[in-house]
C-alpha cells in the first residue's frame, strides 16, 4: 500500500512523510507528485491508502478539478485529504464531506492529522486482514449533512442575502434563521463565513455537492450519492 502527496510545498511534503512513517509506512511507499496529471498516472498502477492534495493544484483549473474528481470516484477505498491553502480564511480544522474526502487546514494541529492518518491506516488494514475487528473512532468522521432548511438558507446566504432577507423570503423568524446559520457553522467547524463558502466551493468541485438530509459513516461503501446539492 502506498500514500501519495500532491503539494508543491517542500515543508508540507517533509512533514507528511514523517507522519506517515510514524504510522508504519515505508519511505519507498510514499510518493510526492507534481500535479493532478501525475496523480492520475500513479493511480493507474498503484492502490494508495491515502492521498494528500493541496487545493492550489486544482482549484483554479477546471480540467484538473474534473480529473481529481474522477480519481476520487475511481478509488472509493482511498482517503483523500484536501488541504485549504488560503491562510486569510483563518480555518484551523477539518471537515469530512464524503466517506473518503476530508477537507483540512494546513494550520491544524499536527496531533490531529496524526490521529486522522493513524485511524485510516489502522481501519483499512483491519478491513483487509480482520474484517470483524472494531476500531475506536476518537475523531468525528461523519460527512457533513445539512437539513433541507439549512441547505436553502446556505444558498441564500452565499448569494448575499442577510438574515433579515432570508427570514422574509422563507417566512420564518430571524432567530430561526440565526439558529440554522449556527448549525451550519457548527457542522463545518468554523465561525468564518468566507471559510464556509470556501469549503462549499471545494465540495462542489470534488463531488455532487453537500449531502442534504442524511448522515453517513466515513468508511461504508456502496452508498449512492443522491441527496447532495451543489451550491455553485
């Protein structure tokens, strides 16, 4: 099993190599790649356990974004970490958007990303060798799922409507709108409106959109992706 890194930052590559080796991976099984095209080529011959991708490698290039989405769809058993590179968002957390996709800040604590890597490697190896062994889940890895009302409010919020406008449009109290906004912030793990928009943008590039009205454990397979809504 291998791990692939698509990130131009040497220090990020170095840190990830160290974390993966601490989790038992051999240096020869950790590959650093220059772009999404190289990732596609590597995935044709390898079966990676984990892939790390910096958003800078695809977010401004629609073709690269589409190619990465194809890679993700072709490897449902691989965990993809997608790094947010915008420092001004002040986002310092992680948010699972699919069973095998986690959007993550480069500012996140090293111990947290270590736990995420360790959990995935442990679980994938148990899945192959001892399918009935249950492992602990110290972290919340359930993909974000919005209620239908939260989804509607998020669309209007992203279009520039304020709480009062949304309240009038949906014919609900402003306190109710504020409560739903609070739920969205809690689920995406940030109080920063721009960070929420950015997570939604990445979700729309990589998937069919945010889940609406459902929850899903991170490693279950065979579940269709209906009830997902793009916000772009």
